C-alpha cells in the first residue's frame, strides 16, 4: 500500500513539546524499524540490554561534555516531568523543620515555591508578581536566609518570557532550566541541582534530566518512598524502574546534533541571540503597537512574549501568521497575547519569516 502523503513542515513556535531538529527526526525515522546492529527498534529492546546501555551512556556523556560536568555530579533521567522535581527537590534536600529560599519570577517558579512551602518551612525571598513578572531580581534585591538549604530559581520563565542572564548569587543554587537547557553555557559547579524537562530544547516529552551534586545524597532524609528518593536512581543508574527509553534515545540524538552543528554551547548561544534579536528589533521599532512583556534587560532568548493594546489583534495575528505556516503563536492560556518560542531547533529562516510578518502586520494595523 502506498502512503503518498504530502508532508509540509510548518514553522512551529510551540512552547513545548516543541520543534525538534530535522536531522534528528530523520534519524529516528531511519532507525525506527531497526537500530543499526541490533535487529530491533529502540522501542522494543530492554532497558538493561547492551544496546540501551550504550544509548544511556552516550546521552549522559553528551551532557557531561557540553556542560563540562565534573565527577562531583550525577546525571539522572527521570519521569514525572519538572513538576515532580518541584516536590522531589525539597523532599530530598530539606530535612524536617528546615527551609530553602525561593526566587519567584513567573508562573513556574511560583508553582515550585508553592510546593516547597507546602512541604517545608521554605520562604519566598523575592516575588515578581506585583510587577506581573516582568523582570528577575539582581544581586541586592533580595536577602537570603543563612539557614536556608538552597536558593531556588527558574532560569527562564516559559510563560512570561523573562530570563536570568546569569545565575543569581547564592549558595547551593537549585535551577529549573526546563526551557533554556542546552541553549547556552551554564556553570554547573555553582549549582546543587539543575533539572530540565526535555520537551523544549533537549528532546521529546517523557524524560527529565536531573544534574545533582553527589554530596547532597548523604543528607537525604530517610523514609522517602523509593521513586522519590534520588538515591534509588543513583544506585540503579537511572533504571530504578523502566526509564523512558525512547525519550532518552531521542535526547541523545539531539545532543549529538548540538555537538555536530554548533560544537559548543557558546556557539549555540550566539545563534540564539541572533535569532531573538530579529524579533525584539521589530517589537522595539513598533513599540506603540507591540507591547513586549519583559523589561529589556531580562528578555528571554527562548520565549518572546508580547501583546497588543487592543486584544482584537490577537486572533487576527494568529490567523494571518498561520496562513504563512507560522503556527502555535498563542500566549499561554493564563496570560494571553502572543508567545513565539524559538528554541535551538527553530531555524533562523523561521524566525526571519516571523519577523517579516510582524513588520508587515504592524504597518497594516498599527
Ligand atoms: N518549569 C518550566 C520552566 C516549564 O516551562 C515547564 C513546562 N512548560 C515546567 C516546569 C513543567 O514541566 P513538566 O510539564 O515536564 O512537568
């Protein structure tokens, strides 16, 4: 039977799950029936087989190489998304009666803080809510508690489109890097824990990368349920239960693509800076028409968010954009407006097409 379907890929600005590199999708397609030398699909092999062992090792090594993660850190692949890390981090890192400090810069860190405050005596030491989460704090804007076990931040708020340009000052940093992981270098050695769900920059939905400083394992409170205790996953090499093998495999291919295509995270950072500048340039030139959400200093290089003075333009913008194959540009349901997510795999041509359209739209309607 012939399946002659015309496949035309659009420019997909989805916030996640999001666009993946085309060479990765092609390799997944080519290897779907049979992994080279294995005789079965990656979907069909045991998580304890030598073939999967190699995939897991390569994926771990890819992260170690790109971020220069040293042996003081474990790299885990877990399920439950970043949402589970909102709970696992305080459960594992904060002994009974103790606390951590949270910087709340948008919807995701707010949810993480809420979880920690519910489980422990943790404190919110900076909250951007009164300013509608348009910025992130600078050193001196917040005071940490000396007894706090860690300082938590979200490097890039996917919904509001604000990003830390560098890590905040504080000891034992814990970072939710879900939406800018792999998009720029990151000094892992300044962190106790860095975690990220894969479905934005690193791979498909289903796997969470957790980079964890080893010495923290010694202080994990006893009595946690097995899956929720980091030690279970460290001891079992991320195979305490059956891990999301396919998602780990695709993440490994994305890491290879980053290495081959860009060579380093410094290089991909430059590429991402050029891409977002195309959009922010239009927003700034038509600032009476496009109302950018983030303050200029803290603009996200991954999620470009803006609104119109008149909400009637939201629908028109999305409809006209879709006619040009520019899709999934709606802001998150909690904030509305427009959000263009331009992760690593979004080509420059896609961002340029969007920038050209925005210019035209402003000229016609502004
Ligand atoms: N943190 C951030 C910054 C996110 O963008 C998301 C997902 N959009 C999450 C946490 C939650 O991730 P998950 O759905 O994998 O639990």
